[in-house]
């Protein structure tokens, strides 16, 4: 059971499973989120056992005279789960406003005693990612493409993409740098749905990422993700089907959205 809780925490703090790469660095007008946005997600097993919470917050800053966003995601286990398996995850991305591409990514995790403490610097001129591993006191460099996303920035890049032309079974490919390599994901668009949330009924876009079998999940298509079908495009729900029961994450609280949250009454 432990590994399933870990993967759900990771999913909530790496929702970049969605990002769609472009062909070259370009200016992107951000309209989907703003400074002060804060999202909180509740994680549960079989929809009744509370497993923990994750929060993601957006703030602004300046780096080298350029406007940037700082996005911080924190996840931790609570209740009965924390008694036998403690999870504390800290993910942070720093991205320039004009391109919505990361220039720095921080990953500090403690998952039942398994730890990582990484800082990744992205250089798009040399097409290199410099990985500082503070746990093992080493620095390595890896090749990357012109456009790349990290585990946090990809969600915010996606939220500013036009999804109006997506058709059922369309596939989105992603290139994302994780720890020491560029990883490819495939994401299928399953269509539109109206889902029930604690806030009411909400129109959503439904996606299913293809995951590697044999490591965590039994079936290749065991994950389903719903994103609000509005100008915010925030994650509403994630479900992971297991051999016994299921894990899910639900939007639990929010504030500072850039646009009205469209609830169907």
C-alpha cells in the first residue's frame, strides 16, 4: 500500500503530465492563473480513508530583472496513514512569465525514509540541465531540448494552451526533465464530463495518461484526471485504480483564482 500513497502524492505535485511541447521558445500570454492562487487537495483511499493533503501556491518575483513566477507544492500524509508511512514532499518551480518555462526546480522529498534533495537549473542557450544533488554532494549536467518542463511547471504551461480543438482520443506528447533524464509521456483526451465535487457539479475535461506497468500500477491505463473546463483549467480530481480499492485526490479548497469557478446549480 505504501507505494500507492507515494505515487498519488507525486502526481499531485507533478501534474505536468499534461504539458504539450512547442517547437521553439516563444512568448506566452498567461491568462489562466495569477499571483495568490492557492489550491488544496485531499487524498483518500477507497474514498473514505483520509491519506493526506497537498497544496500548490503561486507567487511573483523578479530574477535578473525579469518577471517570474514561484510555484510551491507541499504534500504530506496525515491521520492513520502517517502512523505507518510518513510522506513529506516539497516541490518548487521558478519560471519566467514571458515563456512559462522553468529556470530552476527544487525537489525535496521524504517518503517513508527515502529522501531526495535536488536543485535543477535549466539553461536553454546551452541546452543543459545542471542537477545539484545535495544529499550526495555532487553536481551533474544533462542535455535537454530547447523546450522542456519540470514536474511542476508543466501544469501551468498547459493551463495556457488552447484546448478548444481537442477531439476524443487525441493524444498529447510530453517531454519533461525528471532528476537526471528527459522522460516522455503520452496523454489521451477522453472527452468532456460533468463531475460532482464538494462545491457542486462542474464541467470538466477528462484525460488518461499512459503509465508504465509493472512498477506501481497493474494496468497501463489505471489513472484518470479531470481538469476544469473553464479559463482556470485547474485539476479537480485524480483517480488511480488499484487491484484492491482505489486512490483519489479531490480539490478541497481554493482561493485567488484568475477567473470565476463555474459551478452548475
